[in-house]
C-alpha cells in the first residue's frame, strides 16, 4: 500500500517568539487538533470514571478527583476506577508513539508493531514466562521486552540491504508475525486448561486487571522515552526522505533508525506486558491523527493523543455496551481497526481508479 504522494498546500504555521533569542514555528491546525483530542479524552475519562454499578455525575467525579465530597465516592473513583483509566491512557499513548515511529521508519502506513510481528514477539516472550517458566509480573514484563527485542532484531537483519527498505521490513515482519502467532497457539494448546484460558484472555488484550501496580512502570517508561522520541522527531522526518538525503543533511541514518526502533520496541513491549497485545491502536492512531491534524507525515504528539483517545473510548465501550458483561478491550479495538482497514482499502481503490 503506497502513501499519498500528491502535492498539498503547506499547513498554516505561525511563528511564536519566546524572549529575544528563541522562536517556535507552530502548525495551528495540528495544535488545535491535539488540543481537541485532549479535551475529548478528558471528557471520555470523566464519563468512564462515573460509569459502573455505582454511577456518578461528572461533577461528583471531578470533586472526588480533587479529594472533596463523600469519602465513598473518593474511594470508588480514585482507588477502584482511576488506575484502569490511567492505564488505558498510558498504553494508548505508548502504542500511538510506537506506531508512528515504526510507520515513519518503514515509510509505510502498514508498518505498525501489530502488523509486522513486534507485538506478537512481545506476546511470545510473555507467554513463555507465563505458561512454561512461571514468574512474577516483573519477570513477565522482562520476557515481553526480550521477545520484542529479538523480533525487531530478526526483522531488521533480514530487511537490511545497504539500509532498511520499508517494503522489505513490512513483508518480512508479516511473515514472521504469522510464525509467531502459530508459536503462541502451540504454547496455549500445550498448557494447563486454566493457564490456557487466562493466557487466551491476555492475548485478546484486556484492562480488567489494571491497577496502580501497572500504572507506575508505564508512567516511568513514558517519562523517560517520550522526550527522547520527541528529541529525535526532526531527524525521523528527515529520514523519511531517504538515507542519502538524511546523510546529506548531516543526519546519521542508521544510528537514528536504531535509536528510534529501540524506543518504539520498549514502548511496545511495556504496553503489551501491561495489558496484552491490544491490536490496531498502533496501526490506526498515527494515520487517523495525521488526517485530523492535516500534517504531511505522522506526528508523535498527535499520534500519542489519538492513541490515548482511541483506547480509553474503546475500553469504555467494552465495559458498557454489553453490561453487565465486560468484554476485553481488544475485542473493541479489533472492530475499530477492521473498519479502519476497510475504509483505507476503499480509499486506495478509489484513488487508483481516479
């Protein structure tokens, strides 16, 4: 699937001066789009915190978050419901940034970790720890990271031919993904029935068990890696023009690519370890954000905002659409991702006819 190469008018930008020595160029539409996504995300979070067996009004939720009002309301909102919402926000943001990096590096909208096998590799590492070795949550997270790193290394080595070509990376990743899915299914089939059921729910992607113990590591990883990803954001966009152009502009292509892949790999592995391999957030969030913001390439900030919005909205829908039954959030994200892929294929087909 090819990216849109048609000529577009440059986005409206405005220069903001900070003091006498510093000026920033701001894309007004992208800034407004990110602000709109943040407002929408905040609204969905308030609704999610007030929804459940003990419903609350938005005003009650806000007062509880501020530590005011009835102590029972504060306990329900802060202790019981807030960790799940925060986990959804952090995981969605992590998948959004990881998807944007992988799509930029591969220069292909299908270059997301759940399509080219990195999420499946992370899941394989976690399943080996859960079903074969056993261990604590920290050990499962470490095995998830190791599985993702090994998968990225294999794809990178096989795709490297005097540089990494995007289409080779995607094709090799899709093939490796199919193999890893088979390995995961084999592990589940050979496991004890109770462990297999638990692993199958985890493979679907679920936030049902998310607590404060999940929020802390996710927040710590994002605090460290998000600024690093933003620092390499300009180099990432230059890299999209090709390795020769990047070297001509003084950007070390391979070094930049390796740093970005390392950041995206850790984000994918940590998010997967926290909630399972939630599908399609990393695929859809960067592309939807790109169209909403009107930017010529995927943006890290807009992708993280859209990823958080998509996942917290999907989790709310998974909890309430079929209440009192709560579906794994992965069921909803697969539905959203399937609709997105159908729309993308239809759009590409119409463009081909035009």
